[in-house]
C-alpha cells in the first residue's frame, strides 16, 4: 500500500479540478447546472429540501408521505399521534385503536355507548340516539332537555330511561336551552329569511310554542334564566327579556363576532357574568384581549373582572368564583382579584360546576377539582355542552348523534 502526504493529496485534487477531471456532487447555477444552489438541505428537482422534515421528500428526493403522515427525522410518521396501519390515530380516544392499534371498544350492553377514555375502553349511558346534531343541554329533577341544531327540534328524555319526546319542531337553528319553573326556553340563532332570531318557550309536558321575542338581534347564541326573566347573548350584546315577553332591557353592549366558541354567559342570584369575543375593539387586524365582565341583574354596576390574551368559551359559577374556558381552565373570585389556572389544557365551550369540581371539555371531557389537583378524564365526545346533577354528568355527542351520561 502506497501512502501520500496531505500536501500531495491537495496538489492532486487541485490539478484534477483544473483539468476538469473532478465535478461537485450537485451543480449550481454558476456552474451552468440545472439544480439550485441551496442555502439549506440539498437540491431536489428544482427546489431545495430538508430530507429530515420535508413530507414531499422524506428521507430521499421524491419520496412523499401518505396523506395524514408527517416527515419526522427522515421517516413518514405521525406527529403527536400513533401510526396504526396507514392512519394516524390518538390512542387515548380512538374507539377502534384504544390504548394500542387494533383494540376495539365494543358495545358491552344494550343502551350503552362505547368510548375510549385515556386509552381505556369505557361506556356511557345512552338517553337518546339518532339525533342530527344535538347541541345544548339543560336539566330538571326528572328530565334532560336539548336542542338539535340540524333538525330544528327541541326535545326531552327521562333521566331514568325512556323514549325521547319532541317539544318543538320547525325551529330555525335552536341553540342554547334552559328550564325554569315549568317552562323550557331556547333561542333560535338564525334569521333564515324570517323575522330574525327569537326567544321561545314551551311547557315540557307538551303544548303550543310561545314566542317571547323575535327579530331583535343577529346570531343569538347563549341563554340563562334568573331573577325576573331571561338573559340572551347575541351579536349586539346581552338583553333581558321578561318571562312573558312583555318587557325587555339592554344589559350590556358587546362588539365582535359572537359564537358558542368565543363567548360565555352565566348568572347567580344577584349578578350576570359574561366574556367578550375577540376582535371587539376597532381595527380588523388587531388581536385584543378578551374580557370577563359582571353586572347587577338590571345591568347596573358593570365591572371588568379579568382579561386574557386568548379567546374564551364556556363559563360557570359557584357561590364565590367564576370559572371560564380559554387556553386553559381559569378561576377568579366574583369580587375580582388574581386569576388562577386550574388546568393548562386548551378548553372549549361547555363548563359545568358543582360543589367540589368543575367539568370541562378539552382533549377529553374532564373533572377538575377546585383545589387544582390533576384533572380526571371521564368521557370522550364531540360535545357543545355539559350539565351535572347530584350523581351524573350529561353531555351531547354531536358526531354520533347521542345524548349521554356518565357517573361524575
């Protein structure tokens, strides 16, 4: 074996390059080649690619990942989920791959809906099936009441089991619902070519629908009952309506896009509480804070309790605190003060409160102790609303068209 010194190797390389005997691995435009000079990665076709993270050139030029997969360190994989077959799934909540690929959560008994909760197969009691798009939920001592936005109906079913009954049909986007002293109330949120959104009521035992107010606003979205009437959150703000519909009063003016995902409304015996939607200050390209307000039931003494940089969702109260959804589950005393984060999980619409816990919808439907301990997963569902009684948590599953409950 013959060895050359480093200086002789350098000389040979220079001579070869000058004679045109050597070429670089990838030509650049200055060389007259067709491939680009790349500030990062390597040339692939007419562009540059990082083969470690480019889903169109994963591991090698021209190797594209299947839809739903992401290129991670040069291999097509799933980001934040798991690869089962050719699909990315969340093993924590996927009923067909619960805890591991291929583990199916099946029906264990009639009247039960299977679900995957934190990677374990569980079930929930079915109170109604075959719903088109069940939305908001309300409870009294004996029954569950809900609206179905897609079918335009308001319905009820016994908590103890039994067939659902339609209380009202032909409604134009029924959304939030409440029950108070023998009447079920709801808001129709769309205009639909008619007089506009409306506030309506019906006897839960059946009868004709009473219109309390109509055509007052655009996009009515939230409804609570308390004091001497109903409080309705629409695009212009919050309106009070007497139980017989004979009187109204403006409680608060709110600017911005009102939807179930951006505002919340709650009430106690003396005050009403609400969150404002994002983009509620002038300027189409600003992202202002969203605020939590309260006011006396007649609209006097308005107070801003808190602000957050993110849009808000559901809201609930207990005797001393207000709880609301944002990039987490937040708590503040009704009299104001510091905001406390009970959970950092991104929380959407739907909050229910009892003496010891707050129930909220994040990656799963969860129970959060007010002491701030780690939350406990209870169920999985594409839900818009939650409600609790002494022993159970009730919720809609809009994706599967179900009204369900689980022990709380």
